[in-house]
């Protein structure tokens, strides 16, 4: 259930608040899915992933196996 989800923010977010950096929040839901939302606009919705999809995403991030051609900087 999403209403009772415990949302966690990255320790790299700069503490959030009015002067905090842009960040996402993550919650592990009781049905085994993982939800992600924008910490600045949580009411605008979230996306959900299965455990296998989320594990593959984290593995790609750790391995830096991402499409760097589309990086904003």
C-alpha cells in the first residue's frame, strides 16, 4: 500500500528543504515493488518497478553501464 509507504531520500540530496538539491525518494512497498518519486513534488505521482527491474537498474548504475551520450551537463 502506497499510503503507508516509508519514503527515503538519498544522503546525497543535500538535506532537502528549501535550499536542498534536486532529489528522488524511494520506497519499498509491501507487494514487493519499489516506488520512486520526485521529492520536490511528491503529489505529482511516482513510478513503480518490480524487484528484478530495480535490481537491474541499480546494477547498471553501479557498473556505469548507462547511455552517457544523453548526459546533461
